């Protein structure tokens, strides 16, 4: 009986010291982000519907820069629209609609 108990204790200690023979499988997952121009279009569509400026206004420079980097022509339209909206918030719906027509 003592031999059997000793065998189990030694077996458990050996298994514990070895650990699992294979670790977790690591896998790279590609995450598709919204493209910058589409993100800007979505934002402009909300403003065209009358949504007031929120905390996203603090990111206008980044949004515009990302759009310019992705598509310079469309990015320039986005950049101008966001600057105009920031300067004239009460007219944001008309500015946004005008920009969306160009995009």
C-alpha cells in the first residue's frame, strides 16, 4: 500500500513539474477597421441628420489626416468640411450634406 501511495505521489509530482506538453495555440487574427473615408462619411451623415457635435470633435484633425492619407482627394473634402463644421457649428447639417454630395 505504501509503495502504491509513493508511486502516486511521485507520479503527480513528475506530472506537475513537466506541465502540459503543449502550450496554448497562438494565432494572429487580422482585424479590419473601418476605412478612414467611410468613418468620416458616417460622421458627416450624422451631422447631416442634425446630430450635435460631441466629443468626436476633438478628433477632427486625426479623422481628416487619416482620410487624406487614405485618399488625398476625398480627404481634402473631409478636411475642409470638418474645419467648416468646427468653425460654424450651427450650419453643420448644410456643410455635411454638401460634403457628402462631393464624396
